[in-house]
């Protein structure tokens, strides 16, 4: 009779075998703050009332990417229509899971805040968004995975149009600038940033402006292509 597998391998797993898992660092931006999705982890005696990244075992009948998509849907409750997903790295530290030998294929994921339903934005105490700067002491090796995911994101947005996958459908240059600053954690020179991003030709000006507030109407833009293009932004 086969024994069922839990989130990770049991202590009875033979030492020459490793279980495969998928973990996902899912980011969004709200009010110029980079957020990450966390879920509750309660697996005594190793982890009691902790938090971690969405993750789970890879089924033998699915690819790692298919597992990541399934995990996002089932463990966060988010619809996947607007989620961007790319493989981050493999994490194989011997003791990354105290219950057995588990190798994780990690993914970087992005979703625009405006694309989320109200329930997806609000979350629950056990399934919520948290400021990346405050997400610490996570279960397993998820601190390491999160750090690697943030570094990858910072590198990718400076060398590609990846930031477009976390932006709303239309935005002002100020909103785009603040999104960059929330990721790279550096204040940008407003004039130089606008001059460079417009010169790259990746943005399309729209026939409408953002109105309201104390300032004059601001030109709205969108990315010309949803495809991630390699460019030098910063």
C-alpha cells in the first residue's frame, strides 16, 4: 500500500531519493509598494503559525510550470488570466526541508494590482499580501527564494520591459517611475527617466489623460507590446 505524500517529503524518504516541489514568489505593486503573496504554514513541530511562499509537490503527471500554475490557483485563490510566470532557479540545499530531501523549482510571478478582484486584493490572515521589506523569517528556505526573486526582478526590469506585466492597462509616466522605484529601491531623476523611457519607443501615448486631483491632466500611456522585450531602461 502506497503512503500518501504531504507538502514535502516525510522523514522516511530514502536518502538517495529527492522529492520535487514548486515554490512561487508572486509580486504586485500597490500604492508604490512592492508586495509579495504569503500563505500560512502550520506543520508542527518544525513550523508553527509561520508564513511562506505558495508551494507544493510536483505531480508526476505535470511539468514544474504546470505545478506552479496549479499551486497559485489552489493555494492563493487567484485567477491566472493576468499572471506572468517565469522560472527563477532550483533550490537544492540538503536540509531546506527538515522532514526530508526536497528539491524546489522556484518561479517568479507578477500580476497587476488593478487586475485583481476585491477578494484577491484583500486576502485573509492566512493568505495575504505583505510588503516585501517586511516579509521575513519565512518557512523552509523561502527567505532565500524571496531574496533571489527580488534580485531577479530588479535585474529584469532594468534590462527589459518586464515591468509592464505588473502595471495597469494605462498609466502616467509618474506612476511608471514610481513602480520602477518601488522595485529597484532607488530614487530616479524624473527628467532623465522620462526622456530615456520615451526615447526607447516601447510606450504608446493614449488619446486620453488622467484627470482629477490638484494637478493638471496627465498623459496616459500603455506598453506597445505585451511581449517582454530586452532593452536598457536604467
